[in-house]
């Protein structure tokens, strides 16, 4: 019943709680295991590991060993929910060790859980490897629901790698299976992810189509994800008030990843509105949530690297003892070498995450400076009354855009006029831009056109580049300025704020 009707099963388990208290120990332990299973199938968050610890201790020491496999699996689920991913991985590995080396439903689930753990650490390739293993087992067993989950997760990893075509390929396979099975729950969750992918690819009509399916179904367990996708779609459609409403709802949710993205968007919106107090508040909250996530991820990365090293070392030693009981010196040398490598890896991980943390703080300081500069510029503009639309060069550019027969080319003197106009309307634009990074003349011209609000489709004509060329240039400029990859629109926001 737990798998087919988990809500009803949970109700019945709760009703039995008082009567089971006087039952013999084996029955009480089995009852606790059922409680953990019911919570997993109703997607409830575990808040404590006390039941898991009690179950592991009992079934390892004196309980029915046949139950130990399931106990290890649900202990792993508990620790994964508590974000203790090294401990979760350890229990999942113990469960795998008890399984025969052949496809099984439980092994497919374990691969999926370990894939999630890798994805929590932004390791998309490693996560995808686990999801593909899960799919192989599920397909062998004809477990359609498991196949849908695996295909959805593989698609999400391709989306994270910005490989939209492959992402949609796997999402469509998952959607076809869900509809063939008549599984509305899985259809809704896949449609939500497809909507998110279409937004990334600027196909907003398709995004609306798939988001409507997910929203109409109203899966409570997918609420945060769907709310975030809605916010992104509203933002792309220019429905700013609706997007902000969604982001403000997200910051009240328990999902720290959703809260971080919401704080970032609210900070950027407040910066655009010139609301310095709100901007600093949201930036501070964004920084706090990011620091928390990085602390979790960094600790997990170090601990898991150490756990993986220790597990592999134990496995290697066991194999050597079976095969040969001599050559101790060689074993010591190998162990020391592996230990040195492990220490090097751990140090590299620590240095990497420290660097990322410093980089984030640097970036936030840049944003704060830009907010202050934007406010100063707004004051100057109010006093001078100058707008870029008042300049002849801007009118000439608009005229070229509106004339389908024009070749959309500016002479050197036209570019110089545009430069002067921009710096009069936004004093020190050139100086602020040069402080961000060095750039070529073509890159500078792209920035000028972005600043005066020219569309990307027209910018490519004025600078004689393809759409992908303009996109690549903006990507590179952001990377040069802030040392990390971001969507090119992030660079556009920076330029507009100067």
C-alpha cells in the first residue's frame, strides 16, 4: 500500500502508533521502518536521524538480516534529506554491497539518489552518469515510472550543460512514457522542466504551453520548482510585477536553493529601481544563502572525497589480502602514494571553494558600487534633464533601424558622436566600463549600443557579427570582468546600470 497509496498508508500507520508502543521489539522496529518508507513516498522532509540510527543499530546487531538492505537504503534517504551527503553515500554504498551484481529496482533507485547528491554539488557529468545507470536498470526491469524519472533527470543535466536539443530529446521521451502510462503526476513534473528549458532557449510560447500543464495539475511536491519557472517566464515576458510577486513568495519557502535565486532576482530588480536600501538587503540575503550553500557543498566535497578514498583503499586492501598475503612493503608504498594524491585532491578542493567564495564577495561589492553609481547618475540626469533620445546621433541610429533598405553601418565619426552622447547622459561611462575589464573596439561598440537600448538583432548588423557572435562577445566580457560564466543578459544589466 505504501507504494500505491502512500497518503492512505501514512494515515493508517499514524493510527497504529499508540497500540504499537507495547508490541515486542521486532515489531516496533519494523513499524519504524514503515514510517520511514511512508515519509519517503509522500515526499516529506526528514527532520532527524534518530529513527534511522535506531534501525541500523538494531538490524546490524540482532534483527532480521534480510531487512538490512532496505534499512540501509532508507537511512541513506534520511541523511540525503538532512544534507549529510557523505553519510548518505556511505549507506547507499552499503546497500549496493548487499545487492547481487544484476539489475534491480532498488539498485536503480540508489543510482538515482547518488545522482541527486552529485547534482547538489553542481557535478552535472557525474550526476548524469548515475542517472543513466538508473535508466539502464529501470529499462531492463520495464519499470516505466523509474524510466520517466531517469529520463527527466538526464534531460535536466543536459539543460544545466546548456545543451538544449539533447535536454528536450530526453524530456520528450520522458513525457511520451508518462502519457502512455497515464501518469499525470510525472507528466506535470516533466512539463515543468520542459517549460524551464524553453525559457532558457527563448521559446516563450512553448514555455507557456508546457507550464500551463504543470500548473493546472498543481502537484504540491513540485510547488517551488513550478513557482520559480513561472517567475522566470513572467520576467522574460516583461511582466515584472508578476515575476516579483513569485520571487517574494519563494523567499518564504524552505528550499534554500530557490530562496537564493529569488534574492538574486529581487536584488537586481531593486538595483534597477534605484532602491538602494532594498538592494543591499536582498544582496545581503543572497550572500548569506550562497555562503550557506557553499559551506555545505565545500564540506560535502571534502568529506566525500575523503570517504571515497577510504572506501577504495579498503576495497583494494581486501582484494590484495585474498590474492596474496605478502609484499607488505609494496602495499605501504601504494597506500602512501594514494594518501598523498588524496591530500592533494582535498587541498585543491578547499582552495577551489575558497577562491569561489572570494570571487563572489568581489562580485557583490561590484554590484553595490554600481547601485551607488546608478543613484548618482540619476541625480545628475534629473538636474541636467538630458536624455539619449534628444541626441541627433540616436535619432540617426533609430532611422537606420526603421529603414529596411539601409545597411545599418555607422562611420567612425558617428561612433565618436555616440560615445560623447552616452558620456554626457551618463557621465564617466567610459571610465566605469574600463574599470570592469579591457575590451576591443568592437566590444566597446556593442556596449555603447546596449547602453542606449538597441536590440540584439539590430546590434549584430551595426557591428557586423552573427547573433551567436554578439552572444559570445557578451559572455566573454562578463567572464573577463567577474571571472565566471553567466548568461549574457547579466552583462547587459551591468552595462545598463553604468
